[in-house]
C-alpha cells in the first residue's frame, strides 16, 4: 500500500512539473538617450557617430537604425555609437533600440547616389547585331519594359524591331524584320514603323507597342505573333471608336493598367491621353487635341506632346509631359490633371515643385515612393520626392558617354527607364549613345 501511495505521489509531482510553465526572464528596459549625431548628412556607407548616454558596452544588446533601416554598429561605449549608413536608407531619424524600448535622435539627411554602367549595345555605334552585352548593337533605342522573369524589352526605333535582353545580358530580336512598314504576323515577318513605347501585360504575358509612325497600337502575344489592336496603319486622326475605327497621331507611350486591364496611351501629336479598354474600344481620357498646359478634368486639361506614362500605387496615371517640361498626374477616377513637379519652362534646376525645371522629360518610373525621370535634353536622370522636390540623381546636364557615380556619369538623350529585378536596379535607354545603361541606386 505504501508503495502504491509513493507511486501516486511521484506521478502527481511529475505531472505538475510537466504542466508548469517557465516564467519569462525579466528584460531590463533600455534607458539610452540620443543627444546628437555627426555628420548629419551623408551617403550609404558613410559613418555616423551617435552621442548620448546609457548605451551600454555590449553590441549584441543594441540595434541601430537610419530612417527605420537597420544600420551596422562598428563599435560603441556607454556614451557613443559608431554606425554605418545602410544602402538606400533615405532621410529620417537615427534611432537605437534594446531588447525593451528605444530612443530616437536627430534626422539624418540622406544623399542618394547612382552607379551607372554600360549594359547592352556598342557605345556610340548604331547598328543591328544580336549578341551578348556590348557585342550587340541598337539604333536609337526608345521605350523599355520588363517582365516577371527579368527580361528587358526594347523598342529599337530605327531598326523597326522589338528586342529582348535576357537577365544575363544576351540581346535577341523578339519581333520585326527590320523594314519600316506595317505587317501583322509571325515575329520574323511582322513589320513596325519607328516603334516608340512598350508595356507588359503580366496576366496574358503580352507586350503592347506604341507603333509611332504607323499611328497604331500593336500587341505581341506569347507565340510571338503581332497584331494590330487599334488604329489604321498610316492613317492619322483623332477618333474615339472601337479597334480599327479609332485614330491616333504618333502614339509614343503605353502603360498597362493591371487593375482593369485597360491600356493608356500617350498620343503625342494629339496632345492627349487615350484609353484602350479591355473590349478594345478607344476613348479620350484627358486632353482636347490641342497643345497647352492647363490642369483640369478630362477635355479641359491640356498637354503638350505627352511622353512616358506610369501607373502609381492606386492606379492613377503619371505623365512625363515632354513639351511642357513637367511631370503631371491624372486621377483615374475622373481624369483630373494636376502638376506634380516642374516650372513648365525648359531648364535644368533642382528644387521644390515649381522651382525645379526639366527639358523634354520623356521617361518615368517608380523607385520606392519616389519618381525617376529620364530628362532627355538635360542628359540626366532626375528624382522627385513625394514632397514634390526634384534632385539630379545621375548626369551633369552635358551629353556624353561616361560611366561613373551620379554627376560623373554622362548620357546622351536618355529617353526611358525601367525597373530591374534587383533592389535599386534600373535600366535606361540611352538613345543618343545607342545602347542600354544599368543604374544601381545606393
């Protein structure tokens, strides 16, 4: 009996021990305070000294951030921490945190840099050659777009072809026989007439092409077959209608709307933004056919040779209004046009909203919450912050062919820009240099 009682008590103790939960180890609150930082301005890779008190001496107990992005701690003591500015940090607070709690300090003004290198085509040498990287040749490349696999598509204007660049840099011909003309059909028999703009439909795996001097919108399907979806080859006009009954005047850009599967078109010489619906009906979204620089809704808004188009995060449309030398926005719900940045006068100056100036901006692309602009006649890549302030990211305003960082790089009429697969990676159509540049933002 005593043995049974012992076994019962022992089993009960084992059960109680198994059910018992360990109490969490108490965590001391972080009591550190930031008093100052130096320097307060810099680039990625620069070192910041953070001064304050009660930081401790163990780097494993503390983390540091610049604008919310994790920064590497080089060393620390109780009153000072030395950290490295992370890549693409952006402007924001410097902060530190322990296991429990944290502290924020002054704002660090981040300076973006861009490394520019050659990617495809033979620099300054126009021609037509498929091949790897600089062994290939283009002739005045214009519009760019990418697919989900990282393939880059190029509207090779004077070669009257659509080219494809693989993620490894191999250039091939997707469509077009090299002769100016209009012909639907297989990739080797199709013809284009100075194609200008491209956009990719990820759902159907198809490319839309703004075929400028055919005054048409074309499409290339998964089998490489080309067909005309709107407009009539060689027929200029300004007509809203289904498919072949619609008319354009030198369309130069297209952008696919992934929300509704519509396509918006920069109809340059009609100074309007047109829309091609999923049912292939063309309508005028904004603009009245005459050049101007008026904000307003629908036909009350005016544009001047609108260039590149871009969809924002809520599917409104951004316009590189080339002839007005500014960047505009279009509310997709009602077609209301507003100015984002630019004085409306050709120039080359940085600054906020109307103080900044561009010269024939034609390409436009997203970078995080900022806009990148291919500023064609300024031979530069510009960046617009959500505050409306514009800076020069790469290029110095002079034409040339030079790789390098930011102002040390030179372009010759950059016209289009597209995002790559890597974070901070972009491709630029450097038309006057007859090739594709690669830009890495740091």
